[in-house]
């Protein structure tokens, strides 16, 4: 339980720092585009 509390406090502090401009928000990964093969669509 203590580990979860420490991690949560770290996230709260990071959000607070982002709001104050001390830190920047982490970049998110690029969106992943999925493609369904025509053969599968034709099979269904």
C-alpha cells in the first residue's frame, strides 16, 4: 500500500508542477491506424 501512496503522490506533484509550468506534460505516442485486410472483410 505504501508503494501505491508514494506513486500517487508523485503523480499529484507532477500534475501540480505542470499546472505551474515547472514541468511539461509528457508526449503521447502517435495514433495507431489499423487496417483490416480485404480478404477478411470478404470472408465475413
